[in-house]
């Protein structure tokens, strides 16, 4: 199946993944909501001097959780407070016990509050960059089925070192289940059965090779296009692929974004 504007999804993926952060930061400038959220966060972040202060500021918390891929946890204040107050290196901490790499990374950035982490401009910029990336990927996934997972998988799978970590991340697990052709009933198996199956089907050491990741994701995108859900109208980078834009550059315009 072709992607937006008749172009297949794999060339679009290959064009974006070479320098996704630049795409994300440029497209963000045309997204009023993302711009507004980032500007607000930049203004209030240095004033958030405790975990409770961050939890009490819903809009700032949306940006922070969006940066770490934890938007769905915005109302899980108990979990978030534990992550921000426990030592993430402690084997008994929630970050370690959960085996969720998203929890661990969040805790590593936001568990030390003397001085407050959001008083550091570098931390603020890291959060903004990650927020841009995740918003960008979500937007592109709305245009082409599987693109959000494909881009996310490309930049994060190399950090996964165990099957438990893989299974704790639904987006990564979706890619692997699709490529390894797991049946729909896979999710009904108990945890140990799933681990046993994936341990045989996946060699995590191969994901240290960027070329292997790229081929793996290309396979995922090809499989995903066979049964795509309805896609909304274009926006972001993919709007450049619409027929109305082809006279002004089309694919060439998109590829020239990075100079």
C-alpha cells in the first residue's frame, strides 16, 4: 500500500530517520499547540522546585511526560511521585522493579531535586527535544499506519538489553510481534510463555547494528500497510507529499528541509 500522496511509506521513513530531530524541530514551528506548550514549559520549569510542584502543574507535567513517552500516566500521581523521589539505582525502587525502560529513564532525569533538575537549562532542553520528537512521531503515525512505532523503535531499540524490557514497552513490542508474526492470541499467554517465545524469536544483540534495525523496521512497515486503519488528513512533514504540493517541490521539498 502507498503512503500519503501516493508515496510508499518506506522511502518516507528512510528520509525522516536520517535526521529526525531536525524534522521534528522544524515541523514544530508550524504546530501552534506544540509551540505554545513548549513556550509555557520553558517559562515555568525553573520555578518547579519539587516533585509535588511538577505534579500540581498539569500543563507542565503534560510536556514532561510527553517527552518520556508517559503521557498515559498523567493521572498516576502515586507512581510518578515514587519515580521522582526514589533512587532509580536502588534494586527495590519502582524504576528497577517495573523493568519499564520508560520509567527508568524518567526517574534518572527527575529523581534528584537538590538542586531541582528543572533548574538546569540542559535538562529543560533535553525534555523539549524529546517532547518535540514524540509529538512529531505521533503526528506522522496519524498519517501513515505504523510510522510512529517505526521511528520510535529505530531510536530506542538499541537501548533494550532484555526481553523483559522489550515486553514492558508496548510500542517496541508491537513492532517485534508484527515482524515475528505472532498470532493475535499471543497476548493471552502468560508472561513466562511470552518470554520463552520471544527469546527464541528475537536476538537483541543484533539491534546494536543500525543497518539491521533499518531492515527490521522496513519489514514492519511493509507488513503494517497490509491492513491500515483510516488515516486523517495530512499535516506536518507528510503534508508536503500531497498532490497540491508536488508542483512546489513535493518529495524534493521535503528532502531539502535538511539542506
